[in-house]
């Protein structure tokens, strides 16, 4: 069973993230790039399923040169190879364009299953699995907290507000996973050494048959009008509990008319 | 007047508050029409009329709920083609965003998610990077599709006709790829829903155990609030995962957020930073969550919370 894991490099959530004033896109140089934390679960699930059912795991990333570091990490965890969509023409792509590029790349790879994270910690849209399944006409099995495969049948638990739905489909399919699904492994020393020899194929927009009208900042269907730092919250009142902390808190709530 | 499509969120009879909020926003730009999927439209109609729905397109077909997301996107695409609305508004829930994502592709339109407001020229305000930056953006291609965060605006009534118009959609085979075979509903009791609640009381690692969450629940109940939890608390199994607030849990924007025994990691803030008023109870004065506090108590939650609960109950009776 061949599995593709879509992995994105994002600015580290712990570092300060900025937008570029020139074009309002994410300043990817300002912050350290890391593998989207939620994609670690996708890589792990891909590795586990390949271990159980046989087959290869391919990492698919669209991102700048620097994203190669995160690809290395995924290969160190145990993935077999990678495809890196790398082209200045792709920079600034919005969700629509990103899904077009990823879908075009998936059209060149033989797979039974595509696994994504539930959302990227920078864009936070949580739409890519739905968009890829729309573009490719494949079943959408998103927000999975559990994945089971028997032959070409796949079942997942789809996390929902009220609990979960059990969902079934036939392979090939698009899955996204939530962080409750597994515990991602750390790359071993052996894994890190092995990763250096694993193949990474680089593809441009032209390789994907996409032209500038379809991808990149110029093709974006949305536009940032302006942005600003959130005005700092006004410093609040902090009291130390001297045995009357609860009473003081109630006074505040009463003054604000919550009680 | 321009027509604005609003996808209703409902539980089969009652309209959720977020739908009334979407109607309130939609009225700024035109005449709102509601899209209702599944049963219950007759029961829900009255509230839709109260918030200004001119038309209610009802698609009662069971297929819409038997398969993951795709059929609903097909229904909306059909309505967009037939009615040429000026915009489509959905709730920015996990499923709402996915429906919007598919619709954006079907209609070749731009998509904005997690909007916290919509102003002049349908410019959406978003709060990004854990709330650190406020962005104004707009859709430039196709029919604007905007997913709006619950609690973004206060719902304001304004009468509408809520004229029911039945619609059908022939769900394609491609949209029937992922079939829902079972729905497991976990009890949440009498409390308001987390993303809709006007007050949320959340507990974190400081609460110390599953049994102690009764303290948080009692405080919440004294305020008519929903209960939330940090990831440390849900990971430890002290409180169910669906109540997690933050980056990988729910995003909440209540009038009042009470963080109890929560340190305020960036991932937690991402889910609560747009709350109107924030109150903190934590024994560590250095905890970063105090940076957000409108009112904070540095103290042991096991002392402060019961006293606060008692005070609220006492004053409520007085
Ligand atoms: C990819 C990723 C996604 C994440 N998503 C989320 C998310 O969605 N939501 C989320 O919350 N976190 C998330 N996290 C985890 C986040 O980084 C923090 O680890 C987590 O929020 C910490 O929870 P906490 O504040 O309850 O625990 P801690 O950080 O351990 O804080 C506990 C606090 O309780 C206080 N305390 C202890 N005892 C008492 C007492 N008796 N009285 C008063 N105060 C007391 C302490 O002073 C401390 O400040 C995520 C992390 C990652 C990497
Ligand atoms: N540029 C990208 N390259 C590869 N995968 C991506 C990219 N952007 C998003 N994804 C995948 O889509 C998921 C959801 O992202 P999003 O819809 O942006 O929140 C991520 O967890 C990734 O698995």
C-alpha cells in the first residue's frame, strides 16, 4: 500500500511570527521553520500503516528551499522518499492554489492513501483534505482519530463536536488525522543517517503543468487589505489571594454585570 | 437587494446561535436566505424569521447527512449557480470550513476562514498567529465565501419572511465516497455548547485530576457557563477531548473566559485570545496567562474557586 503524506513547513509556533509589509505574506525567514506539528501525526500514521500493510511512504511538500530541512526530518522518522514542490512561482499561493499544486503532484504519484494533518499551525484553515478530495474526486476521511484498513476497505472515526462519526470508504482515499491518533516517533540516529541517502524529487510549477495564472500570489482569490499588531490588552487588575480572592473575583464579576 | 446565502447550523429542530449571528452579519450586505439541510426546518423557521431570513431553502434529503461534507457542498454550489448570491456565509466550525473549502473549488471563489467580523466592502477581520496580529482581507475572485467564528457579533433580531422553498439535489456518486455508518454522540449534559457559550470556565493541569473537575463544573454551573479544558487536562484524561480549548481544540470567543490552573501557552491562547473579558486564577504570579487577564487572582484554586462559586450563588439568591 503506497502512502503519500502531505507535510508543510511552518514557522515555529513558539517563535514570533510576522507578516511581510511589502506583500502581506508570511515572513518565512523571520521565524525558525519546523514541520507543522500536526503533520508529525500524519507522518507517524503513514509509517504505522505502511509497517502494518507494506508499501512505501512518500512525503509531499510545497514550500521554499528551507522546507528541505523538514523533509529531512520526515525521512529521518522513516519515510522512504519525498517530492518537493519548489518554485518562486508557487510562493504566496492561497488555499485554492495550494490544493491545485498538491493535486497536480498527486496526479503524478501512484498511491492508495493520502494523509494530511488536521490543520497547519500558521494558516489554520483545516481545509486541505476537503479541497484535495474535491479536486481528485476521492473519498474525504478527515479529522480521523482512528484509521483501520482491511484490503481496500478503510474505516475511520471522524471527530466531531458531539462525539464522532464512523465513516467507511474504499481506497484510494484522502485522510486527515487529529493529534489524538498516535504518538509521533523521534528520528533515531540510524534514521537520521539513512535519510541522507533517500531520494527527494524537486518539481517546478511547469513540471506540474501549472502556469502563473493558476498558482502563486498573483493568482490568489483573496487579498490582504491591511494588518496590524493586536493592540495590547489593557493591563488588568491582579490581586493576591489573602483569603478573600474568591470574594474579590465575585466583586469584579458583579461590577462587569456577569452576576 | 443582493441575496446572501447563510448555511444553517441546527440540531434537527433548534437553530444554533451562530446562525443568528450570521444572519445579523448578512443583513449588513443584503437580504439573507438560509440553507437548511436535513429535517426540522418547520421547527427552526420561527427563529430564522426573527433574525431576518427572507427565504429558507430546505433540502431534506437524507443523503446530505449520510456522507461526509461533499453532498452539502454540492447543494450550496447548485444554489450559488441558481441564485447568484453576493456572498455565502458559513459558521467557522471544522465542518463549516470543509464545506466552504469544497464550495470554493466548485465555484472558483476565494475563501476566508475564521473571520471575527465583516465590514464595509465585505472586508473580513481575522485574528492570526494566536491572536497576535489582526488582518483585514477580502475575496477578490468569484462569490465571496466566508466562514465566521461563533460569537463574532451579537445577534440582533430583525423580522423576515422566512418563506420556505424546497430544493432538491442529486448527490453525485463522487460525493458519496465517504459514508457515515454510525454516529456516536457523547453526553454533554445541560451545559451550553462550548463554542456558543457566552461564559466559559476552563480548567488546566493545576486542577490536578479528573475528580477535581467537579470544582470547575460547579463554578461553571453557578454562572450558566460551558466547561473547557487545556490540552494538559484532556491529554491526562481528566476531561473529554471535545472540550479542549486551543490550537488543536475549540476556538472560543465568549463574553467572559475564566482560566483556572492554566499557564497560558501560545497554543492555548490561540483558542481563547479573542474572548471579551478574561479572568485568571493561578497560583504562579509569573504564569503568562496573567498577561491577558482583565482580572486575576494569584492564589490556590482549591481555595479561590469554591469561595467564588459560593459568592456567586449567594449573590444570585440575594
Ligand atoms: C501542536 C500542539 C498543539 C497544542 N494544542 C493545544 C490546545 O489546543 N490547547 C491547549 O490548551 N494546549 C495545547 N497545546 C499544549 C500547550 O503547549 C501546553 O502544554 C498546555 O496548554 C498546558 O496546559 P496547562 O496550562 O493546563 O498546563 P501547565 O502549563 O502545566 O500549567 C498549569 C498551571 O496551573 C497552575 N497551578 C497548578 N496548581 C495550581 C493550584 N493549586 N492553584 C492555582 N493554579 C495552579 C500552575 O501555576 C500553572 O501555571 C498544544 C501543543 C502543541 C505542541
Ligand atoms: N504547502 C503545503 N505542502 C504540503 N502539505 C500541505 C501544505 N499546506 C497544507 N498542507 C497539508 O494540509 C493540512 C491542512 O492545512 P490547512 O488547510 O492549511 O490548515 C496540513 O496539515 C498539511 O498536511
